[in-house]
């Protein structure tokens, strides 16, 4: 019984680490992937670089983004910022 009680604090640390660090990160990655896969032509996005634009074309691994100036640039899907894009597309609360 005594040898098991030595490992109990270590096991508790691993469990706490999993629920507070690993699990939320995996959920965030899953949400990001689902959001990017659901984007379509005409959606407004903000990229992780801070660039704003509207999706002009959707490819397998990239988007063609049209900027306000009319220029079009191709970006990887992974460069879309989930939090910033959702904030852009959510109407302000009154």
C-alpha cells in the first residue's frame, strides 16, 4: 500500500495537466479546423498576420483572398484566425 501512495501525487498532477492544458488545446484545434473547412466564397476573414479580406476562391489547402484595394492574394487555410474572424462576423450586441 505504501508504494502506491508515493505515485498518487504524480498521477494527480498528470490528470490536472491533462484537463487544464491538453484537452482545451485539442478542442481549440478541432474548432479551428472545422471553422476553416466551413468557410466559403464571400466570407470575410482576418488572417493571423492581421490582413483583412473576403474569400474569392476556395482551394484544397488555400484561399484566394480579395483585399479592400481589389488585389487578390493566395493564403494557406491555416493562416485564418478563428477568434478574430468570428469577432468580425458577429454583429455587435446592443
